[in-house]
């Protein structure tokens, strides 16, 4: 039996035509051949548990204004990981509110979220 995806409430706020691919213990969520989210809840590196949101650096500030609980990834060394990914940490007080807001943005076709990948093109 397949393990259920964590934070399953997000599926209530996402379009019906999403594709969910479990990989590496995480759940990759695609929409219109673009990866938009990763749901992660693992026992290893628990500080990385939460919802990962793909965007591009040029959109980080405006997304942060719309979803204040979005953050950078902070590595074990305490350094900020500079990437296109943003993060809603599962222990954030506004986790559920932020997750719902991100899903609403995705559902409304927000161009700031999502990235075409080689794997997504095959969906």
C-alpha cells in the first residue's frame, strides 16, 4: 500500500488535473507539465520538512509579499541556499494559511510559480 502524501489538505485547494509523483520519499506536484510544489515530511533532515515552492529568483520578493511565511532554505551550516525554490516550513505558525494561499495562486494560474523540467515534459 502506498504511503499517503503529507499535508494532504493542499489537494482541496489545487486543480483536479494536477499530477502527483512520489519520488525519494517526497511528493512532486505538477500542473500543466510544470513542477509547482514538493511535499516533504521525512525523518531525516527534519528542518527541511514542509512545502517547497518552485519559482524564479526574480519573483521571490513579490511572492514573499503575498505569502509572508515563504522563506529561503537554510542549510545545516546556517547558510542560505540560493536557489529558485522557496519553502514553507512545517513548524511555521502560518504554515496552513501560507500553503492554502500558494495553492490558490497555483489554481489561478499565477505565472510566478512553476518550472518546466525534463521530467515534467513527459507527463
